[in-house]
């Protein structure tokens, strides 16, 4: 059977006989260290506070008395983790009051009664050890719950990304479109004034929600979704329904309603084709009636669509993309949104380097 490591008690007392008596009391159950004054004892404590289970401290000593050592221990925050016992013949009210105020667990008068001091000290040591074990158990459980929570978050993100990518594959896209929309949305909200008032967590939730902006395309027939030419007015009306269908689909998923991204996802799915002048769809709302996140995703969607090859068109050169957005050829956007976009577009354009955008 493996020998269990013994706990260590530190005795700080200038009287060698007192130290010997206390070592005799505790030596059978604990390893005992000794210090002949408060200065030496304090140095030993500060060097390895975790290596001690208790400190037995005299008051009247040369170099540094017990109360001064206790004051410095208190400044280091030690008494709440390491039980300190004052063992002294000084039992005046002032000494007792200050000692207890500094965090002493017990004051034991000299001369000591062996079985009394032994029991009083051991009881407190056992209490502190039980508290440490409980604290470690709680920390372990918290770490386990945190890992489980992180795994759930990763699973939710994976499901969202898989669903979004599945829609893109249906429309003969690689699935990278939704990842770029996520990154553009996150960048515009975190690096410009568009995200003022939003926390980093909220921006992350909005960026994740942006990946589901086209989820309603699951209900659009392939012959329309992948048509290489211009849509007829009737076909375009069907295509437009992906906004309302997407919002309804997301609203119908009970598990998603508990997700922090839910309210953003529904709003973005329904309103990412609304325009600042009210000429968008499906509701024809305008101006600040459109949430900032829906506006940002709308612009990100247009920018990416123009910059990449689609089934119905080739990619446009970068300068032409910017001219088309600036001139309003792709719909009206909030002036502040455009200002922020053009201020950081050079950084956004880096994600298209080496692809079919020029």
C-alpha cells in the first residue's frame, strides 16, 4: 500500500521548549517545521503556503512579533486558505480583538493542555481540508459542465453551418458563400461604428445567424434556383418567397428558439432583401425600420454575389463591384452603412484574392 504524504504544521515560537512541546503533541500525525521568530516563520510561509496545513503562532517574539507576522499574512490573503492559531500567554482583549480581526481561527492560551490543543487544531485542519476537497470537486464539475456547454455550442454551430452549406450546394455553390457572409458581417460590426452598442457576444451571434439568411431557398424549385438566365417575373416572385419561407422555417424549429442567435436569424432571413428606400421585399420596410444586422447582411450578400461567379453570371472585377454598389445599381443602402463598408472594403477584398474575382 502506497505511503500517504503527511501534512505539515509550522510552529513559530521563540521558546525552544514550547516548540518541543508542540512538536511532541503533533509529531505523530504531522510533519513539523519550526521557526524561532516571526520574520523567519513568515519567510517560510510565503515561500510555500500550499505546503502547510496550519500555523501555530506565538505573539511575543524578537525580530518580528506574531501580530506583525499575522498582519503581513493577512495582506497576502493567506488566513482564508491557511488556518492560523495564536498560542500565547498574552490574552488581553486588545490582542484577542486584533488577532481575530486579522483572521486567526483560534486563540489557545499557554500553558497548553495537550489533548485540548490537539483536538482544537485538528478539527480546524480537517474542516479546511474538507473545504478544499469540496472546492476541487466543484471546480471539476464546473470544468466538466463548461466543456459540455462548449461541445453543445460547437454542435449547434456545426448544425447551422451544415444546414446553410446544404442550401448553397443546392444552388450549385461551394458552401463558401455562407462562410464569407459570416466573416463580412462580423468584420463590419466589430471594426466599424455599425456595431456600436453591440457586445462581442452579440456580434458573434449575429454573424452566426447571417449564415442562415438564404435558408428559405430550400423551398425554391431547382429549375428556378439554378436557372442560368434571367428569371421571368413569375419566377422572380417565387424566388422572393425564400425570405418569408426562411423566417417561417426558423420560427418552426423549437430548439432554435432557445439559441441566442434565434431572433437575429429570423429577422435576417426575412429582411435581408429589404432596401433603405423601401423598394425591397417582402415587407417593403425602409430606413431604420430595417435592423442594422439585416442591413449589414444585405450588403454583404450583394458584395459577395457580385464578386463571385454564379450560375447566372461571371464574377465582376473589383472596381466594377464597388461602382455598382456605390451607384445603387444593386439597391439602395443606408449612407452610413456604405461609408463604413467602403472604409474597410480593402480588407474585405483580401478574402477574394486568388479566386475568380479580380
